[in-house]
C-alpha cells in the first residue's frame, strides 16, 4: 500500500527558502517542511497542516512542483508531493510533530539562499540545490532566485 507525504518549498521573497533540520540515522538532514498525509486528507490540506505544525506559518499552497515515488525493501512504497507555498500569516518558529510525542526529530528551521544550500552536506531532495531555483524564478518572476 502506498504511503503519501508532502513537502512545501516556501520562498521569502529575498532569494531564500525555508528549510527544517531533522536528525535521522545518525545525521542531520535539511529539507522543506512537511510530513505525512493523514487518512481522509488531501495533499494540499496536509501541506497546510504540516507547515503550521513544524514552522508556525500559515501558507497558501501553490502549484505542484514534483511528485516523487519510491519503492524500497526498507521503506515500502511511498510518494511525496512537493508544492510551492507562500506565507500568508504566522511567525516562523520551530514547531513539532504531534504524532511523535517525546521522540521529536525537528531540530532547527532557517531560510537559506542557493549559495548557502550548496554548502549543506545532507539535503532532501537534492533538487533543492539547483532545479528549484529556476522554478522559483519562473513562478515569482524574481531574478533574485537565480543568483548563485
């Protein structure tokens, strides 16, 4: 059975995107905020809920960037929908994953430029290093996202 997830690329209008740092398998991984789609929930509704839980931000969910599928012996069948989001309210501050209780994996959140992301050792997905910046420039019409 497929398990679904969402991640949201959230630009700040100044050439940076919001990432959260999680600790998994002995390493820190930076990624766009997001998480699992709950039963009866659309991927867009999950994106809004997950971003609010993890970052304190209220967002508008824009277009679908990528639909990434994975089939592995370890993790089974899963997919993640990546959206572009825009901030419409709230305050950026590290939240939590309510379903994890005392076993939280969120450690930090920060806005990063393209150049800063190039120096991050572990990032998910790797599209955040290059492809996303052209997408953001096309979406917003702002050349600041093309600067390396």
